[in-house]
C-alpha cells in the first residue's frame, strides 16, 4: 500500500457537512481507482462499482435525462451490491466514456440516499463539451504521480524527516550532512523510478530498474493509445509526434519546443490545439515564456513560446538509454542532468498548485522557472544539476532590476541550504516544500 497525500482530500470531502459527488481526475495509471477503492473499504459498508469501459452497456443508463428515482432503479438492477441508504458508495469508473453521467449526478446527489464517487482519465479533454457541469454538486480532486516526499514514504522514510526539512527550509539552516547525502541518493532513485504508482511499487518490491522501465514503457504506450482513441482523427499524428519529441526537445540547449521538428515549415497556429490537448489530458506540463517577470505572469505570457515536460520524471528518464539511468543512480558527474532535473521541478511545482512560466531575455539571460504564489509574489527559480550551481547570470541580472520588484530567488541543486544576498540555495529534494495550495 502506497501512502498518498490525496487521501487527506478524500477525508475532507467525506467529512464536509454538505455532501457532493467526488470526482477524482488524473492520467492513466495514477492510482485513481485504487485510492477510491481503498478509501471506500474503510468508510462504507457497501460499495457498488460500475466501470464504463469494462461494461460499455452501462452508458445507456444515462443516455437520456432521467430523474433520480428512475436512475436508482436502473442502478439497482445493474449492480450486485445492496444499495443501503447512508452506508453505500456508488463508484463510477472511467467516466470519460459516459459524459452524460456528470450532468445526471446532480439528481442523484439531490436524492441524498447514497454517496457517489467518479473517476476518469483525460477529463480535461473529454468533459469540455458536457452540456451542463453541475456547479456545487461535484468536488473535484486532482491526482498526480507521487511527489518526492511520497516516494520517500515508500522507501521507509517517515513524515518526521520532512517536518524537519520544512523547519530547515523556513529557518534557512543546512541539513545534517548524513541526512542530506541519504536524501540525495533517494532523489537519484526518484529521477529514475519517478512517481507512477506501479513503477514505485515494483521498485519497492524487488529493486529492479529493468522491471520499472518495462512498466514505464507500457504506460507511455497507453498514453499513445489514448491519443489514437480520444483525439480528433486529423490531429492524432501531430499529437503523437509532439509527445514523442519531448525528451529530445528538453535535451536542447534552450529546451524550448521547436515546431519545425513536428513538420518542416509548420507554424504554431496549426498545432496550438494539439499542444493544448496534451496539457489538458495531463500527460504533459507546459511552462510559458513571459515578457517580463512581473505580476500578473499570466498577462505577459507568450502563447507560442514554451517548454514542454512529461508529467512524470521517470517516464522522461526511461526515454533515454539504460546507461543514462545507471549514471543517474551512480551520480556520474560527467552526465548532464539538466533536462531531468527541470522535468522533476516542473512536476513538483505543478502538483503543488503552481502555474509554470519562465523568462528568456537576450539582455538578461534565461530563468528556468517563474511562479506566482498565493500572495501574488513572483518567485524566480533556477535549477542546477552540477557543482557550478552558484553561477546564475540570469538570476543575478533580474534580481538587480528594481523595476521588477523581486524580493529574492531560489536556486535548487546538489547543494545544502545556504543564503547569499537575495539568493537562497536549496537542495533539489526540497522542491516539494514550495506549495501554493
């Protein structure tokens, strides 16, 4: 059993005085079905599960508008579980195959006799054209790959260690060298294994990187099959090409996505919707360039200039040669980990509530990331993978511009905690301590 932070959100939903339907979203193989089943087993006497892929005939239950009485009568006939008021969770899985359910759930919630949970993949794409999403009737919970802290839990590291790290982060004090070295070793593991539950569970069980790579390749094949199934026919080839190009594009010097790699002479306008599809589906993460590092970042973003990352760093690392994985695990200093480190940072920041941006100026240089926190403060972030982590021309230049009103910035790398002027240096494993939730 992998411990997941999302369980806290499920507990909050269950304890809320005004009950809504629970909608758990996320990409395939993220653990949505497992976490709902596990939660239901400890909170309900009865669980009725309906899967719209395994049993496509169930879609007809919601094909036309019906009232709650009619729907529940049909549900009773469709399941083999007693529907006991107040003690039953009805769980609809793979709801992307039955979009009308999201509309119909309003009537079931209003009826009030049972609790409802829904889960599905690609909902950012597939629910765009739903007739009427019932505002106030659905509590949506997003699931992501395991972050580094959750990965450490799977390796036997207790929550007290991260409480200690948070204390050091707040006080800007170095971490004990033994603990620091151990966490850097674990982080190297994380860069290879990533946060997909099946990969993490497999590694915890037998320690085989080869088995993990097989799992990761299978997950990417599933993503490609989803593109073929759910994307518009005329867009599928470009979307698959974009997804497959992410590793090589991140290995470029500026990491910015080049449209001509998809098709020679291609303009962004022709493929803008294809990039949007991958981001909305949750299989990639986008960081957009901004004209200046000032609030609000969204207002100055350049739609056609962006970096694209995989949703899981392990899926990225598995795209490279096996030797790369071994070099990462061994900490080979001759390997350029820049793309891998940046993907891991994008993954952590996105999972912790931040929209991602970056700043690239011929005059000042390039900042790897910019985020805007809940207090509308812009925070510049650099990610360094080598010993020269204190060389950051762009950070120095931007922080020196009084018109940008930046209080300071973070540099994450293979270092311990320290502060010099307006720059705070943090070990890369502390990335998850930045949160905008």
